[in-house]
């Protein structure tokens, strides 16, 4: 049977494990399939695939930033074609936006008393890292200005706080389109984290589906059963496949690779998409066929 996690991060973005370390952890935990989905980049995939060898199926992916009605939304692209020219050009643009945002956040943090915030965060995270808010959150914790990453976000980095920087990400439809053109499957990531009302969330899901979106991230680690059931109903209602993802960034008890990611029987898993065929998923559904 397959053990699957289709959303995680390495040091290529704001994770704390190098791609090869992430793979080793996944193998130790018994995973059979892992999608590396760093923020707006695919720089860690080659290292992860080499480390996996024949022990683990590493699926090419990325978590892409988008705007919808002024809200920052994340779309996970799974099974993407890494060499597709349109995708490569798109990721170059996202990299420029991320660097600009990181430098501006650093400038704002300096005004709040964090000396050389950008340079020191880059040094802490690794020179090959594209600095994200997650990297800054860990820097803030390291400076003793917050106890946890969540506290750092809530105090300095989230929307409405003094170090928050609004970024003009591409519109949602454009992000979905580039994933589709690369041969990938667009998945709406962690739908309940966007601080949207129920009616607005449903409008987001409808717009995502209308743009060509194919799946919702239904199962995540830190999730109430009622939330998983609600997302399952949305997936069925809007005829979207269901994905699973820990959104793993660093080893911790309740957000671990492959932890608590079972899908309800009412949904159709994203690995039943034709794009997933080459990755040799073996599940109860396939055994019954």
C-alpha cells in the first residue's frame, strides 16, 4: 500500500531540511510517494530525486503564490513538467517578486529594531534559500522576540502587521494556467487557512474550478475531523479531486511527513488523475479494480 504526502518544503524555500534529508526522513517514516512543493521554485527536486533512488517516488511540484480578490492564495502544482519553457519563465518572475518582498520585509524589520534582518536571515537559512516569511519567522524566534514561529507571524509578519508586505502576485487564473500548460495538476492548497467566510471560500473554489483547477487539498495533519469532512463535501460538490499534504517545514510532532492524511471514501484521490499514472501509486482503490 502507498503512503503519500503531496505537500512539503525543503531548504530550497522555507523548510529546515535539505532535500536529501527530507527524502531520508520520508523513507524512515515509510512513505512511498512524496511531492516536493517548495514556494515558487523547483530548485530542490534534482537533489531529492537523486537521494530517493528506487526507495521513494519523488513527484515534481511547487507551491505557487497567486492573488484572488486581493487575497494571497497558494496553488500546489503536482506532476509538473520542470523543463516546460512557460513554467521556467513563470518561476523566474516569481523569484524576482520573492527577492523584492524579502528585501522589503527586511527593511521593515530593521525599522522595528532587527539589525541587518535580511542578511542575517539569509545567513541563518542558507545562501541558496529564497527567503520567505517562514524564514523571517524563525529569525525572529532566534532573536528572542517571539517564542514560536506562529507568534512571530502574528506579531510581525501576517497581513496587517508592521513587517507585512503586500506583493502583486499573478492572478489565480494565470497560475492555474501555467500549471496546466506544463502538464501538471493544479491543487488549491490548505483552503481553510485564508481567513475567508464560508460563502467567500465557496466562491474561491468555484473560481478555481472555472479557471481549470483540478483538486482541493482535503487532508492535512493539524485538522479537525469536521474540517476534513467539510472539505470533502466541497470537493464532491465542485467535482474536484482530493489531495493530501502535511505542509511539512521542520520536524515537529503534529505536522510530520505522512501523518494523519487519510482521505474519506467519498472523494476521488488526485493520484487517480492521468498525470499520476507514471508514479506507480498502489492503493486500495487500484487493488479493487
